[in-house]
């Protein structure tokens, strides 16, 4: 079964439950992922249908719903940094992650997808430099060296955050998916995925693959898309399916450069499939994307 992230509708200005479910029904999908933009009010409106599995919720994207202490415009998968060296911020990150796990359990969703935080002392590489052809190999190498020097402190903080999260996930019967990220100052980069999975081997933890993010890292020369899938397919829980052209992602599959034939070859049959498209894609383009994925064997 293929689901669709509510990100498309929420970024299109959805204000009520019908704004989310109406397009989903028109497109013909019967499952979804609740994203981090869904407010508590909208979730409350959705609950009767979601508990009746009409539609079915396959996954939630942390932090969902938007934490009560934040205004909706501050909604983000990085609203609280799980890798922060500030104990109070980590406590808040763990608190609201556990809240997402509890909602997932209530809805019998299989997975909660996490952003694992970032190194707060580092800013993202301006991707405009890449687009202009001004991001040199030396500049990228220097950035990655600096990241390597600073990462361990925050990686240790991240591991401490994950301990109570995974303990609660196990009690609730929900799995946690760690997502490959878009920016290089974020966790986890390729080797860090394996380190984290190894640290918590036996816990309800796995890898969540994002096709657009993987393409971006390949274009930057950090790691190949195929290599990333090959390394972690045994631990793969699910996938965000979207296309990318250069460093611009969240496009409808079939409208960019991602090799979806390769993705199909390496994606385990058990993996949850979530279409994660953003505006300005139209309903018609989403239907075309689903047909494209069906032809590639990724939509069933």
C-alpha cells in the first residue's frame, strides 16, 4: 500500500480535516502519513476517521501534532534538536517525540519518522553556491572536516536522547525510522546511520530512506544513492518517494533525475511507501506520479 504525506495539503494551506482528506480521496489513495505541520485541532477533527482506518495511517513524522507550546508557523521536524548539548532542549525534544509515539500507537500506525537533529555550531552550506557552480571540492572537503571535528559531542547527545525514546517506542509497539537528511550539518550522514543502528541493535529502530535527500547528497558528491540503499536496505522500514532535479527536491516522481528503477530493485517489499510531494505540484501531477510509480513497480 502506498500512502501520501499530509505535507502537500498542509503546505497548500489546509485549515481543517476536510482540506486534508478531500484531495486524498480525489487522488484515490487510502493511506497517509501525518506530517509535522498537522495541528492538534486538525488532528482532533481527523481522529474519528483515522481510528476507523478511513484512511489508514501508516506513519507519523515527528513532531506530530505540532507541539502545544509552538505556534503552527514554527512547525518543523527540527523544532527541538535531539542532538542538542542543552539538556533542557533535549528534554523537550524527547518529550514531544514520545507524544508523537503515543499518537502513533493510538492510531495503530507502524512507524514514527525522526529527524535526528543537527550540529548547532554549523550553518548549512549555501546551496546557491552549488547552483551557480561555485561550490568547490575544497570548500566541501573543508566543511566535512569541520563537521567531523565537531560531530562527536552532538552525536553522543543524540544517543542519550534516543534511549528513552526507544524504550517508550518498545512499550507502545511502534517502530522508529531514522531519516537520511538534506543538509550536511544534520544527523545522520551515511556512516552515522550504521553507528546508530548498531548502538541500538534489537530496539524498535530502523532506517527510513528519503529518495530526494539521497539524490541531493549524491549530487554533492557525499555518497551515492545506490550505495546508501545497498548499505542499509536490511534495516529499511520505509521510504519517502519524491523526485529531485539538482538540489531541488519534493517534486512528483517522474519529474526529476532520481533513478526510481534502481530504488525499486533495492527497496524491500515490506517497506512502507509514502509519497512526499510539495506544492506547486497539482492533483493531476500527483496522479501522474502514482501511475509512474506503478509502472516502475513502486506503487501497488
